[in-house]
């Protein structure tokens, strides 16, 4: 389910950030067809993916397929960032002005009267949160969106949004989209507990750690060839020099061990681990090709054993400092009653 809403979604979500950038329209439509054929329902995009091309490609897919085929799709998109430098100063953020224009533009590109889930793509420190919440509530009341969610919010930002929405008596968020994988477990320190407390469904992005957990990179060889890091080793948060730490290789070894023992791919193991975490509604898959998507979809039926999960947990423990997230901090916040 999408958090505490009544909307059911598949355990795996098709992320479409590659559409119109790394995946052409034919390949994107093939991914959408295969995803639905496999039982998937949740499709996630954003207005800035491919500068709007991802939404346009999805819109043309809807237009070219029968309503009976596309009816199960739960469609999600996002707004917050600018797709054009000339839009400044009001061409980004979570103001009523920008979000209204962004949503209307997304609906035009998608060819839809409404989207099921509209997500604010990141926090905006310049816009009063009350303005954002009332705007989103207005979208729901106008029938332009059915639910709304958060993306890339920290724990305190999430909590503030939820409780302020309740105080204002406006529609509350149902989901949050954070980075979450065996390589990015810091999400568990504040974001996951806040989401669980608020009843939000979690939609993890980058469950393969930018491809690292698929086993495509080697400790003693810088990435080359037709991979994201092969083409751009300094790419964002998964950059080779940034993420190629001893801890990363230790986690990769642990995933490889479980995968080898089971006779499955490393990607299946990594995705299965994320999908089984408490509070996760649907794990977002991102693939360049239909064959990559096919491999990732196999994780939908995998259930890791307690021993396998414990081994992966131990290998991927980010080892926080003692306070406030480490052992001493956790002990300080715990409480047990004496036995009678």
C-alpha cells in the first residue's frame, strides 16, 4: 500500500529517470510493457527527468496503449526543481506559483487529467511550508492529484510536514522517497523511524547503490566501457572515488556470497534486502535496458532467510559514532521494565 492510504501498489516500482536520456522511446515503452506484464503497477517519474522527456515518453505510451492495459498503473511524478535556467527566480521551489505551473506542465506532458501520486522532490527552505501544504491540498481537492508524498526530506523535515498538515487540517503525505540500500543505511538513523511513526510508505531509490551492488565494478579496476561510471567515473554520489571505500567492497563481498550460495544475481539479493525492510511500500528499479529490468524483476519473489539478512546487516552496518546514533545513544533511548 502507499503508506496509510487505500491505494495498493506492487512491491517493485518502475523508475523512469533513464527514459529519454539513457533509454530511447522504443526501449522505454518495452520496459513499461514488460513491467505491467510482470504484475508491476507503480511507475515513477519526475518533471526534470530528461528535461521532461521521461514524462513525454510515458504520455505517448499511455496514448498508444489500450485503457484496459494501462488501467492498473499507479502513476507518480514530482515537482520542485527547474528544468530551464531562464525560469529564475520563481522557476523552482515549492511555492504555490511554481508547483501549480510544474504540475500543469507535467499533466500536459503525460496526457493525463490527474496523477495518482505527486511528490515534492526536495525541501525548499525559502517557501513557508504552510504555503506548500495548502497548495498540495488544493491539488487534491481540484482532482489533479489523488495523493501526495515527499522525496529527499530529512527526518525533521518529514515530521514537520506531517504534523503541520494535521494542524492545518489539510491532506497529509502518504509516502517518502529516500535513497536506501545496503550502501546507504544512514537513512535508518532518522528518516525511517520518522516515516514509520507517521505511517508513511517508503519508496527507496537506488537500491543497487548506483549499480555498485550489481557486481559490475571491481576493487582493482576503475570502471570503463558502457556503464554509468565507465562513462562518468565522477558521477554524483555513486562516483568511483567517493563510493569505492573499503566498507563498500566489504558489502559487495557479502552480497556476492549470498548470491553465489543461492545461485542468483547480486542485484536480486540487494533489491530483496531493501524490499523486506520495515515500512517499505515499493522499491524503485532503474534500468537502461529491458534485459536489466528483467533481471531486477526476479527479486520480486525472493525472500532472504534470517541468517542471510543478518549477514548482510552486519556487513553493511555504517558503524555510527557512539552518540546519538551509535550503541550508547540507542541504549540511552531504550527502556525496559523489571521482571516481576
